[in-house]
C-alpha cells in the first residue's frame, strides 16, 4: 500500500452460502483526495464494495486496509467513513438541522459545537437558512444536499455514495453532478461513487473501476477507459462503440471488413485475431470514393447536437455514426476515419498485460 492510498482491497471475495461469488478475488487501491466511481450493471458487485468499506457486511476472504490498518473486524461505527444512500435515509420527523446534527448528538457533542458544525456543513452545501425546514418540504436536490451535509459534518476521511442521483430528473441530475464534483474538490476528501450510468461516471470521476460479474474489468481515468477499452464489455458499456472482428497483420497494420488499414497499435503477433473498436463520433461522412468504408444508411435520428445514423456495409456489419452532417435513409455513403480512431483489442488480454502494451507504445513514441 503506497503512502497516498487510503483504502486497499487484497484478494477480497464475498460469497453468500453456495451462491456464485458477488466479489471474486478483487484487489485495488484508492488514493486519498480523489473522486472514484464504481461503474457496472446491476449485480456486478459495486454496492457490495461500498458495504465492505463501510463495515455493513464482512468479506468471505481477503483483507481490507484503511490507512494501512486491517479493518476486516472493525465495527462500522468505528470507521472513518460516511454513506449517502440512494434514498438518502433522512429522518422525516426531524427538520434539516436535526437531521444533520444527528450523528453529533449521538457522539454527545456540546450544543455550541453542534450549532457551529451544522451551520458550517449547511453553508458548504448551499443550504444556509434551511435549518428549520421540514424534510417533506424539500426538493429532491435539496434532500440530497441535506444527506451530504449529514455525512460531512462528522469529518469522515471517505464519503461513500450509493447511486444518490438515480431518483432525480435529468436536468437536476446534471446540476447535482456538477455540485458533487465541486463539493469533493472543495472538501479535498475521498469520494467513492456507485452508478450504472456511463455518462455520469465519465463526467465526474478522477478514476473509474468498471465491474462485471464480481471482477474489475478495467480501471483508469475516464479518458483512458473511453479511448483505450480493454475488451468488448468495457467498450460496449462505456459509451457507444462499433466493434468488429479483425486481424493484426503486423505492427501498425490491421485488417477488417476485408481491407487493410493503418493504425497506431503495435506489439501484437502477426496475423493475430483481434477485435476493432471505432467510436461513432470518429466516423466522418464523405463520398463513396473518399470513404475507407462504403455503407448504406438504414436509419437516422436527430439527437439535438448531432445526427445518429445506423448504417450497414456489404458484409452486414452495422456502423453507428454520430455526425453534424445529414444523410438520407437508403443512401450509400463513404465513412472516413484516421488511424488514431482505430483501437485494437487483444482477445483475453488481462489489464496488467494491456497496461504493459500501452507503456510500450509510449516508450516507442519517445
């Protein structure tokens, strides 16, 4: 565990009775002062990680460390973490002040100290003057801020957020994403956020862990994971992707749809089977003659900032295109893309092998 890490999981497994493991031999480190997101479909194990950190459940095997100390047996009330739940878990019979002050009263703080800390916490979440407001009179966004104020008033080292935005409408959800990110930066403490919303994860995070079936498929910055997905699951789950089978002919040359194309990938075996990812926004509509691919437009939708086209090539591969240019259904068009737009995925590659391959690219560029 390095000096900047606050939480570490070492080979942690969580299993109930004889059911398949909810978490399967998971290891990772969480650095101090960053915004982390656990991203994945329902049942992938992301909320279980939160519960293990908070002490609400115990690991079946493996070790969990907090500030270099093993905490597997440490009771939940002794851990320096606070949780903001999906439904906020506010007390409806208490007003805003008493909801935020609840934890401090349990700790038997002095009244003057409680008044000062609650006022400070409410100011931090822009709820000055709401002390006597009833919870039932608050909007969804205001309730979330009360829940966050209740969490930060105890000065935890880590705040855990279990899909706290899922019940909000789209506009408010977007506003709260910004507010949460700014709050984390201002507080300077570690946030661990659970969601299944890819756009939310990309917008808010310093680091993302993509989970699937109890394992971490890939971890990294939003840019890394979007631009360099390790496999089909990650590429498909993070944003929208065009994924086709191909062959790595040699360094910097890949073949798919029966043609060879320049790419920026290297270090794979010659004639190795691979999968190719090209993001919809990296495909440019052009003439048939200038296109690297020739396709027919099957459908077109206007998405506000761009058109979304579904197209098919002669081999039956579907190509999703995001473009400011308009086309007509049934029209044959060309699609152009740069070598940098092609991302080659090696079949069955582990994250460690993938990282070493990317490092080799960087060293080659230098």
